[in-house]
C-alpha cells in the first residue's frame, strides 16, 4: 500500500499484489483442463486382480490337462488348444499384470518411456498370439470334416508344433510396430497418421481378419455337418451329432468374436469421432470394453468342461493328482497323428486311390497257378 499526501489531505491508494495473486493460481496444463475422468474409479483394479487370481490357476490347470490329452491321444487338436492356453497365459502376464496392475495402478504410468513402449509391444505380441493360435485349429477342423483323407496325411503333432512355432514367431514380429502405440488415456493430441495406421492395423490383425476366417470356415463346417445329417443312413441309426472337437472350436471362436467386438468399435470411435482423453463417455466405454475383452483369457477352461466329457475327466484326474488311465489299443491305433510323418503313413490304412502292392493285401506269397 502506498500513501500519497496532497494539500494536507491524505489519500489511501491500494495497489494489488500481483505476485501473490499469481502464486495462488493453480498450475494446470492446458491438456489437463479438458481431460476426461475415470468414472469407474478403483473397480478396474479389483476386477483385474480377481481375473488374474482366477485366470492364472485355471489356465495352468488347462495346460496340464491338454498336455496329458495330447500325450495320451497323439492328436494335433490338443496341441493347438495347448497353444491357445499358453497364449492366454502370456496375455494375462503382460496385459493384465504388467500393463494394467503394475504400470497403471501401482506406478501410475510414471516409468521410463522406453519401458512403456517395450511393454506395449509385448502386450500386442501376446494378444496376437492368443487370437491367431486359434486359426490353425479352425483350419485343422475344416480339413478333418471336409477332407478326411487329406487330414489323415497332414495332421499329426510334429507338423502341428511347427505350425504353432511359425504362428508365435509371426505374432512376435507383428507386435514390434506397436512399440510406437500412443497412450489413449493420456495423449491429449488428436490422432496422427501414424496412430491411424497403427489402430487400423490393430483392429484388422486382432479382429476383422481372424473373424473373417472363423466365419468362412465355420460356415463351411456347419454346412458339411448339415449335409451329412441329410444323407440316408441305416434304418434305426441315430442322427449324427456335433463332434466334441468341433463344438470346442465353435465355442472358442464364438466367445472371442463376442467379447472382442465392443473394444474394436470403441477404438475406431476414438479414432474418427471423439477422443478417449477428452470425452468421459468414450473413456468409460474403453475401460469397460477392455474388461470384457480380457475376460476371453479365462473362459476357455469352462467352455472345454461344458463341451467335452473327456476334458472334464482329465481335469478331475489332474486336480486329484492322478496319473490317468491309458487309452485302449484300439484308440491308439486309430489316432490321426503321430510324431513322425513316415510312421503316420505306415500306421494309416491304405486308401482305395493309392497303389497298394498285392503282397500287402494277401499278407503272404501268391498261390501258384499249378496244382
């Protein structure tokens, strides 16, 4: 305050304290003024914690059961299902535990930027492996039902493991470009052309392309089964039922298509309509869609138990720490796959189209024409 004296009159003049006013203003960044709030609060942390506590033991049990069935039956089907389970375990480890719980809930994303991008690439690689490991399973079931003779020649565990290794390598390579994936929750800038390319690549790899394959092949499988039911059979013969392997395939692909659809829609909406960072409704939809999509990593065990009686029996034996009963020799002889391609061809009964020596049919020397 400053005092001014004019002609014996004292005038009090108040000057505002500009420095004090500036210090009292809250320091908010421009991008934080319009930032959307997390409506769910601590609910995602509780949900992912419960999902991890339930999903990890369930997937470990599923892997043990499928390994026993694969060793017992020598079928490529269980090898593909085992690959799906292993990919779900990787998704739970990188996406739920490292991504959501550690980075977001514990450290609040305050970690080195290089580590954030590296974990992002690992999350996408595990996610791609979890989904694309189902594609060889679908192709295997299609060949088994529509081309059974070809299936007996090409479907065996050794080939299945090579295909699985190729899928895992391609999934790991496909996760590398997503090292530059932007953080939707905290990035206030509008999506760049790089963000648009990554988002469309993501939804194509993760949803549109595999779902198109599932839709086409599953439709052909169902049409084949329907035509078999219409074929005239023996009188009094029961109608053909849906096989357990095909039922497991349809359950897995249907669960994925339903659970991942909301997240795909929200990501495209974020790119073209409204940002997750600025609109709390899009933020809420993105959180809920992620929670629903991650549920896909823990439901396969219950689907297998619901569909397959053999899986339920093997799971019960694994829980009770039993070794399990060996299959009868008739089942071993009729298994479609073996470890070696040449052994599989030798154990497969000859087809009518293959040239078979006459000695293999008569199993002995030819009778002489002369008596």
